[in-house]
C-alpha cells in the first residue's frame, strides 16, 4: 500500500498537512477570544494562522486525491486515523498539552488498527 518511496512521501505529506491544519486553527482561534459578530469574522479572515490552516487544507486535498487515485477508499480512509496520533503528539510537543494514560491507550489502539488495515493491503 504505502511501500513505494513516492507513496510514503504522499502519505507523510497528508499527515503533515492534516496535523498543520489543526495546529493552525487552534493557534488562530486562541486570538479570537472576546470577539463576536463582524469583529470575529474579520479576525478570522485576517488571521495568518487561520489562513495558513486553509492553505494546509488545500495541500491535504491535493495529496488526498493522489492517494485516492491509486488506492481503494476502504483501505485509504482508515489509514487517515494516524492523523489523530500525529495531532495528539504535535499538540503535546508544540502546545504543551498533557497526554494522559487514557489518551496513550487510544494512541496504541489506533496504531494497532493502522497495522491491521495496512497489513491487509489493496485487496
């Protein structure tokens, strides 16, 4: 499934874009506290973090369409669950969020599910 260097790069790009989207939106939303109405909308459309997140969404869209061109949706979509892991790890590393034992268990379960899905291949 992702064994070729090209597809590995595409998958890593997708995970990077998906993770970056969420980090950008979180950082951008931190600056929206206390705004509402048109002030909120203006703050959203002028926020470099929010605009960066939208750009990353575009990057994710492009990489996702490349993946779907080459693989079954029933295999490709479950693999995107790794995004939950990368976002959790990036949130801890870059935002200082705490990962409690229950979340670590979730990371393990998601990772195990990833291995089950990838081990099956494009059948």
